[in-house]
C-alpha cells in the first residue's frame, strides 16, 4: 500500500519519516516549497533527546499530487482541513481511507467529504515542533489511538495500528470519538497557557485561582461534548473524572489534575504548545478559531453558553493581530471571568 502524508509539518513529518525508515512507500505532501525542497535534497531530520536522525523521503507540493490514493494520513492545521479535502476527495480510491492526525473535530468534516466508510478516527498525543525546512523536533511521548467511527472492530484498523506502531505504540478503541473529543476539550486548557510566554507547567502551577479558571475552561467544553452524547475517555495527562469532581468543589481532584499536567510537560522536550509557537515564533494565525470556535458553535446549537471560551478566543485573536502582547495580565483577565 502506498501512504500519502498530507501536511508534512511537525506531526506529519515525524510520522512520514518513521514510516519511510521502516521501508514503507511514503509520499510527503506539503505546501511549503522550501520544506519540500529541503526534504528532497537532504532528507528529513528528526531531533530527539537521544540523538538526531536523517531519513531520505520523497516530497511534493499539493499541485503535483496524482490520483489513486489508497491511504492518506492527514496532518494539516484544522483551519486548512476543508482545503485539503478539496484536493484529496477526488483523488481517493473507492476503498481508500483518510486518517486524521490533527487536533480538533475533523473526523466529521472528513466523513462529510469522502463518507464515513472511508474515514478512520485517530487521537495523536505525542508532541513535535517544526523548526526549519527539513527539520523537526520530537517533543515527547504520548498516546496514539485508532478506531472506526461507528466503534466496530475491523481488519482495516488493526492493520493501521500495526503500521503506525513504528511511529508510536498504537491502540485500537471502540470509542474513538470519546478520545478525539477528550483531547479537544482538554485542549482548551492548553490554549489558555499560550497567552503568556511561560512553560505549560508554570501556568498550571501559577495559583489556585488560575487552576480554577483552567478547569472551568475544560468544563465548558466537556458540557458540550456530553450534551452531544460523547462518552469522554481518559488519556495521558487528562482524566474527565478529575475535572467533574473539581467542578463540584473537590480540591484534591483539582490539584491532582493540574499536577498530572505539570509532571507530563516537565518530562517533555516540548514544554510550550504549538499555539504558543505560532504566536511567538512563527508569528502566524493559529488554529484556535477553528478549534474552539467549533466547540462554541456546537454549544450554541445545544443551548450551552461558553463565555470563558469565547473570551479566550478573542484574546488569541488579539495576540494574532498584534493588538495584545503575551503577559500574565491575559491570564488574570480570564481568571476574573470565573
């Protein structure tokens, strides 16, 4: 089977390099021409704590992509999903599949474009950063989970799990939407840590008041997920039970939830989020509007207010446009809303 990795940045690049290193037929597709040129000329270099490795890869830009795609690993930013699908949908074989390696709720958008039968759900929680053309840093280990959207066991997903084991240990679940939604609701907390130039663990350990705000952010999104009929699953540094208990006033649960996050990020090379990197380093629009905006839209349809999330989206937009700078004042502003 030929494998197309569409979006060869942090997550897609490491995934493609691992599959190529294992001998699979992999094609990396990315719109950044300098990145594509660097990969073709010098290979794709992956930096890890235990050393650096360069893997020869094949790379093209989307305009050069042919048809007959069997397996697509989609790794573009959430706001670029629809554009990517306009390229991929007519090129996917009738029995092909698209697997989202993205943040957000993209499985439903993929299924709308190519059909649920050709869509596989996936949670990616290991970390990475694109640092330069042809160069990516692996930021830390985390969960990799696959599943059919309807929860049924399938030979396809079992085979995909074996394939992706070369990237990270891969599990199969009968509740993949419970995992993708879980990362999505927890992701609101991580977005909030990007409004200040600080490590994630510094933000979650800042004060009890900051912790209450972060928990309130997650709870807003959890209410939407649960109203939509999603059974949220625990993974790595997130357990929905802790947040529910914390929202009821359980101080021990709140402290435990924050301590788990701090410990998780202290063990990583990547100690700040991709949102922070987009704002502070790459100085480009983040995917926050697409990610949290989708939750707010779903909440509105379900009659669930999300004032804290809406304010966070506005703060990020002001950071994107230079009308605001990273500061603890931004955190304090969110705290005052709780």
